[in-house]
C-alpha cells in the first residue's frame, strides 16, 4: 500500500516492478494483493502491452484512506508518552 | 493497535523508504538510456554543425540549411527514442498526463521557440562576425534549454545528479563562447554531448536508473 499510495489517485503501478522492489515472489505478493483486493483497497487491471500480459495495480480511495489511518496510528504510537495503545 | 514504539518506528521508516523508491522509479527509470540518447544527439548535432554549417539545399524555391535539417532529424529521433524507452521501462501508467514528465519537456521547448520567435525580428547582426556570434549564441541557447530542465527536475525530485549535471553543462556550454567558430561547435559536442553520454554509461554500470543514486 505504501508504494501505491505514493502515486496519485488513479495512477497504476506495474506488478513486476512491485515484486522486484519488495523482493517478493509471485505467490507471496499475489496472495497479499488478493487480500487487499477483496478488502476493496486496491484494483487489479490485467492487460496486454506490446502483446505481453501486464498487471497493473491501483490504490482505491478506500485503500488510501485505510493506509493513511494506519500510518496515523503508527505515528500516534510514537508520539504517545504512555507507550503503545491497546485494542 | 498492539505495536511497540520500536516496531512503529521501523514500519514508518519502511513506508517512507518504499514510497520514496516508488516515486523515484517512476521518475528515474530509463534515465541512463535518456542520458545516452541525448548525449549522442548533442554530440552528433554540435560536431555535425561544425562541418555542415556552410551548406544549403534547394527546396520549394528556397535554400534550406543542411544544419537545420540535421538538428530536426536528430531532435525528432531523440524524442522518439526517448518516448519508446520511457514507455518500455516506466513502472507507472499515469492517470493524469500532467504528471508525465514528458509534458515538462514539451512545454519548456515550446516556450523557448516562442521566446526566440519573439526576439528574432529585433536581431540584426552586422557582418560575418556578427552572424558568427549570433549562431554561437543560438548554439548555447539550444544546449542550455535541456540543462534548465535538468536543474528544475533536480530541484523537484531532489536529485543531486540532475541538478549538478544541469549546472555543469550550462557552464561548459557558455564557456565555449570564448572559442573560435569550429572549436566552439566541437567543444559543445564533446563537453555537453560527451558528458551526457559518459554519465549515461556510468549510470548503467552503477544502477542509477534503479534509484541507486
């Protein structure tokens, strides 16, 4: 989600690039992305470029919002003087 | 969220690193090939000008400068090659064309043609020396337009490489004005074109296009 959220709304990221940059395998990344897609956080677009299959990923509005909430929660943990929050 | 401050700090650092790497890949992928392509364009363009400048060819009742045709072919070829490379290597399909760096270059060149077009009616060089000086200044203008683009992109993308490359080549091109006609064009070809070419070749070896700079 960090990679997808760093781009603008609607911008699509190549699955192959994401796999390479994260050092993940097709299976690992594919499973992770499937869960994100089922949650409505990303959209997966399978197409052809120069007659080669290509998969592009886009963060949805809901996905961006969920990611920003997650980052905000992490920052709150760092800023909180009481230590990690529970629940 | 049941996460320790240390884990939160590590997660945020990883988020920052991945975000930065993605954005840089979108902007830099293929930059090594761009330096090589445009290095060749400038090298061939400037060195070609040194030897082609006196020649014209007849076309539709006019005399057309061979140098001008040479530059049109090189710039068009460079533009097409850049577009093909970018399309092949970029990991991003942009939703908005405004975020496509290619538009920055098109707008920059369009404005330069506009400014030159606005100024040309007021330029009346005197004698051969005046014309030589004028064409040398145009030569520097032609080369420093993309250097301005590099400086802007260097500041925008926080890239030391692009910024200092733009600045260095601007200085080298301007310094060439001190040289006589033939040496000026050869100097621009080697200094500007050669530097870009070498930068591209070094970048390919060091993986700059993968964001390792």
